[in-house]
C-alpha cells in the first residue's frame, strides 16, 4: 500500500506507557492488540523514537492514528506531523484520554474510557464522528524548538500548571480533580489573604505581559495571565473566551490587580459571547498574535522559555481531523 493512501482505512496506535504517571491503560491496550495484523502498534520507550515510529506507520498505510498518552506526547506528535510529516495524506487522529490532565483529549478525544470500546474502535472500520481543529504554532521559543499544540499561556496559568504537576500529579491526584484542587487553592488563598505582588509562591501576582494582534496592542503592562487556544473548551468545561474576530486562535488576557474573584470567576469561565467581563480584561480571535513576557510559557503541559529580546509569535498551524466517536 502507498504510504498515507486513503484507498483503505487502517489504524495505528502510538502508546506512551508513562502517560498518566504510568497508569497502564496504554500498555494494556497495546497488549490486547498485539499480533493483530489489522493494526500497527508502536510503544514509545524514549522520545527519540517518535519520528521513526511515525515514518513506519506512514509506510504501513495508516490512515487513522490513535494516540494513548497525555498532553505532552500529543503536542510532540502534532509538532512532528506539522513540521516533518511523513504521511502523503495527514492521518486522522484519535486522542485516548490516558494522561494526567487530558486537556486536548477532553475536548477532541474519544469519549469512552473503556479499553474494550477503544480496541473495537481501532479494529472496526465504520463511520466516525470527526471535528477539525488547527494547531497553534509557537514559532520562536527561547530554546529554538518550534512547537505545535492546542493551548499556550503564560503568567498565572503557567505557574498553576506547574504546581498542578509537581504538587498534585506526583501525589497521584490526576485529571479534573487536580485542576479543581489547584483552582480552589488559588481562589481560597486569594480570598483569605491580601495579594502579595512579590510572593512567588502565589499565582495571583503581577506578570509583565504585552499582547499584540491584528495590528493593534490588545494588552500591555502588569497582567494576571495570557492564554490562547484552538480548543472549544478547557479543563472543568470552562470557556473563558469571548470577543470578536474570525481567526482560529482564541486569546484571553486577564488584568492585574485581580478583579473581584467572587464577582467574576463564573462569568469569565462559563459566560456566553455577550457576558459581562472584568474591567481591563481582553478577549479576541485572530490568525496570529505576539506575546512579550519574561515569564515561562506552557504549551499543552510542557514548559519553555520566552525568546530573548523578542515577542513570542503564535501562528495558526495546520488543520487536523480528530476522531471523537
């Protein structure tokens, strides 16, 4: 079969067995499919194998690529496919929620956690519900490594992600529970003690962030956070995006000092397109934008430094088709 041919449907599976802090779901699925000629299976033992695995799956004629992993591995696969795609026709992707947070899979992934259902999906060609999303291309990170992902942010959102991973995921608290615990910690601390701008143990502190898009400056100076995504919802089902524009990337910047948490947390997270918003907040859609900040950035759970002396350029990446059911 010609690599990437669409003349027949063929499934491939990439497993990161360390996803979900070694939860074992991906390995169990790979073992269940071992020896079945209808599916190509690859298990990642080191990330240097990823490019070769994708080339091998392309040579096998894989058209539907299933990914058993967390957000970091999904980001690495999206980057390989976007920057060095070995497939003649891009494979459809099916994200299996086997990681610790599963930000992308919760919005775009297969909706059943049953290994039986996942194995059946891999082995049985049939009509499938799909959705198309673009990536966000981080063009010039400080470490020089271009990345593609579905969520990019800095300020409090990056600090909270790092806390969630180090303080909660390492202790076995995963998924939405870890995110909820991080949010409750942050909100509770803000309510019971006054903000301390110089206290680096707090998320509610000022970060220097400037955002430009569509030829205009959208935000400048001390901000709480910046976040951009092409997903339709984030963790806990939140949709903290509003405003106008037609681009694929949705961006929100929240100001510092932090507006009244009790007044604004629900409208910001769950309001509609015409929601009331905090003074100084900005939200918009664009095809590209630039973010200037000395703080670290996070893309789908992985961290990278800002470019030195320049703004980080976020661009609309290629569109991928995701299998949801």
